[in-house]
């Protein structure tokens, strides 16, 4: 006759350390075949004596294994829950379920929602039935409202000419612009987020590639990492971005340094200083040249457009791919040549801007000229200059004057 082994040998007795949220602690000795529910009943006798007559008392408590933070199942045994000798269990009361809202509260909430509900079309027509009808030509209204971004570009072109003339009259103009040019170099270097760059280089990506990826992905580490992985085997991954010429920068800087070291002679100082200032202006403009979004260039060229016209489209439309596509498919106005046209210097708008004291003071600051040049070629950088303590007040006054005269 076959007899099961567990019928012969008694179950193993475990010594369990039980504690409650109130601070009570004790040792509970139970066989390993004891159910969790039975163990819970025994534990409750220690902390809530005489209250087990209510069956809800057991169901309103639970046992938690302290090490694994697991809630023990009532129907399983201690062995099935893999509880070992000397383990710690926590006896806690379950959180009471949320009370159902009263019917009166439900009705009141529904009434409140109905009162706050927006009126429908019929209600609006009924409320406005006695108002006189008015017809507004929205086309004319839209035509009269000039686009600030378009006008701002013209304003900047003309203000740059004025600023260059004012700064050229300053006897220290060359030195001022050498410092401004150095500041521009530092600004170019600081465009890359150092923390983001460090994160990518610590992942094993080359620094030059990481810099390129961050600039392409607006300093987003996640997107830059995805780009680096996607283009790991791309033969052109190390090619410089459009508008960047690393090989020319050192030579250009060396030439500038040589000119600075030589200095103008006493006889030809004025003419040489003027020529040097002109070269600095050109150098600053070259550094601020428009940089088309490489992704937008590729996407538009894949549609069959030529690279030059794609770059023109992106320049006209502030690097906005969809707007550039519409420009390429439309009448292509304004043209790239229109971007270099300034505002009428005799117009009331330009005269009001020049008469503003804040603008007048700002035009004598080389940093303002740098800001104008940057916004001219990279309009998306306008926010940066609006928040700058030196150039921000100037831009704010220009905007206010434009909005004031545009309403009249």
C-alpha cells in the first residue's frame, strides 16, 4: 500500500517575526502548510483581541512580506508564498474604499456642469437675433495688417546701415569691433550645450560628431543620440554642416590677428582703419551667414528641387520646411533679392524708430549691430536677442513703435 510522504512526516515549523504599523512586534510559530488566512487570524489575536467575531476584521487586514514587499494571498500556504524561517511580515489594515457620492451631490455636480456649459449655435442665434448685421471685408483687413516679420527684416537692413555709419565715426571703432568679433567667436563656441555634449561623449561618440548631432537636433540629447546611431555608417557623417568652413576659420583669424598686430601707420592710419573696419564688417556678416536646415534641404531636394532654389526657399521662409515647399510650388514671392531691401528711410515708421532714445543709444553699441546681423540671417534667433539685457530693450521699442503705427 502506497502512503504519501507528507502523511508520515510533520510539516516544518517556521518562526516568523510579525510587526504592525502601531509598533507591536512578536514571534509567530506556524507550520509551513498553514494558509495565509489562518496565519492572519492568529496575528490579529495579538493586536485586536476579541474582535474576530466580525468576519470583516480578517478581510480588512493584509500581510506583507517585508523583504519582497509582496502582499500575501489568503488562499495560499506559507510554503507556496516562499516564506522562510525568521522572515519579517507586516500586518496592516487595508485602506477603506472610497464612499459612493450621495445622489444629491451627483445632481448638484451635474447641474453645475450644465450651467458652465458653453452655449450652442441655436442659443447664440437667439441671443443675438436683435443685433444689427454688420459686414466686414476680412480680405481688406488682412491686407492692411502688415506682417511684422517681413517688415522687421526691412527695418533691420536699414538700421544696420545706420549703425555701421554711426560706429564708424567712433575713433575707437576698430577696437570696439575687434572685441565684438571676439565676443562673436565665443558666442559661436557656446552654442553647443556642454552638458549634452558631455553626455554623448561619455557614451563613446566622437566629440565632432556629437556637436554636429546636437546642432542638427536643437540640443536634444535623445534625438542627437538617435541621429548618431542612425548615421554611424554614413560616409558623410563627419562632413561639416552647411555654412561651416572649419578649415578657413583659423586662417581668417590669423589674418585678422596679423592686421591687428601691424596697426595703422601715422600717415595712412585713417584710411587703413576704415578699410580694416570694412573687413571686420564683412567678416562678421560671413559668420552670420544663413545656415539652412540640412534635414529640410535633403527632404526638399528629394522632391526634385535644385539645391540652390531649396536654400533660397528656406532662407525666405526662415528655415520652415512646409512654408519653403509652398514657396517653391507657388509664385516664389518675396524673392531672395527682396530680403536685402531695406525700408523707406523717409517713412514715418523708420523716422519714429530713429527718434526713439533707446534705439539711438543701442545703435552705438556694437553688440546691437551683431544682433541685427544675426536676426537678419537667422530669424529663429530673435528670441535670444529679445532676452538679452543690452539688445532686448532696443527690439522691444522697435516692436512697440511698429504695433502702434500699424494700428493707425
